[in-house]
C-alpha cells in the first residue's frame, strides 16, 4: 500500500509501455435479494490503459453503476480478478480500500454532491483534509490552478446554491482532481444537465485528461454523449457486449 504508484502526472507518450491501469478478469456480481439473486455483472473482462477516456454505456439496469462501484473500490465482486495500478483491490480490507481510494481515485456524481455549507473553493479543498503532507502554499496553488482549469476562479467565494448545474459539475471535476488521482470515476455525470452543458462537462473532463494525464471513466445512457468517449464498453444485462475505439485512442 505504501509504494508510490505515480501514473497521474506523466504525459501520455511515456506511458505507452506501461501495464494496464485496470485489468478486470471474469468479474461477476450477484446481488442477493429476499426473493431472487440478481446477476448484475456476468463474467466481465476488460483492460483500461493509463490516460484513457472511457465510457461504460448501456440502458438502465445494465450494470453501469455496479461496475463503477467495483472499480471505485466501494464494493467487491462475487467472483473474478480486479487489479488497479498493479494492486489486487479485491484483496484490500475496508481500511486499505479507503486508503487506496484516497490516494488513487477521484469521484464525480450525477447529483454533484457538493457540500452546501462550504464555498466553491472549500468544496475543492475538502479532499485535501485527508492528505497530510502538502504545505499550505502548495494547497492554495493547487486549488487556484484547478479553479482556473474549470473556469471558476471568479466564483470561488460562492456557495453551491448560487451557481448553475454545469458550474456545480465543474467544481466537482476540480474536487475530484485535487488529490492528483490516477483515475476519476463519474457515474452518469451529465444526467442532470441539459445537453449543451453535458457536452461542455464531458469536454472539460477530456481536457483535464489531456492536461493532467488522469484516466477518466464515465457511465452514461445518453447516446449523444457516448460519442465523446475514446473507448466505449457496451453493457447489456450485465454482459460486456462490445468494445469500440474512437479516434485518438490507441488500439489494443
Ligand atoms: P445501471 O447503473 O446500469 O442502471 P446497476 O448497476 O445499478 O445498473 O444495476 C444492475 C442490476 O443490479 C439491476 O438489475 C439492478 O436492479 C440490480 N441492483 C443494483 N444494485 C442492487 C442492490 N443493492 N441489490 C439488489 N439488486 C441491485
Ligand atoms: Mg446507474
């Protein structure tokens, strides 16, 4: 757990000979309800390269949230192997899962999940509370850089209720990136946005990938937004039915 896994700040080119950031083999997830067993994921296999821009796409109930929760180390599969940044994340206990998330992962949510009593600035700063070894000046610089990157510098003092939905999601993107994670997970990040704002939010995530080398994985059932991803995994009834590569992504 203490080894440095630094895949977040290297430019894309230098990563070409690196191992997959995520390697999922035969992932199965069953939910046991009182009545029945729900097969949410069935023998799902995939690899995701560092610095890629990936979408899991499928109708409601196809398993998108389930797969993102597993990659996010928020839940464990019923069977299969899952390695992220060369770590067997299934083998991590609760404490080490939390540490792994804090160090390597960022999250963006459908309903933004900003803290209402904190300003835009404080919301972005919030994940750094868990990070001890960053001097105050560097914290300020990092937040300022992210505020600028998501074009929210002049809104930094405002509270979430004082900004628009698109602006809230820009704050959430900055918050997800403030700890320099290797990987950001976004479960239907555009579901509560109009389609023009949705494009802008996806475009901003892609720009953040370009600038910081962070891998982004988002889920959506919006066919318009899907086209913005470079790698598309299609889910149907818990099965991975297709992998599509768009321009800009390496094949393999
Ligand atoms: P999506 O995000 O694509 O809508 P989900 O991953 O949320 O799909 O759900 C996949 C399947 O698993 C669905 O049939 C859903 O009803 C079921 N499911 C999800 N979470 C649970 C749970 N906690 N308990 C029982 N069934 C669940
Ligand atoms: Mg879902």
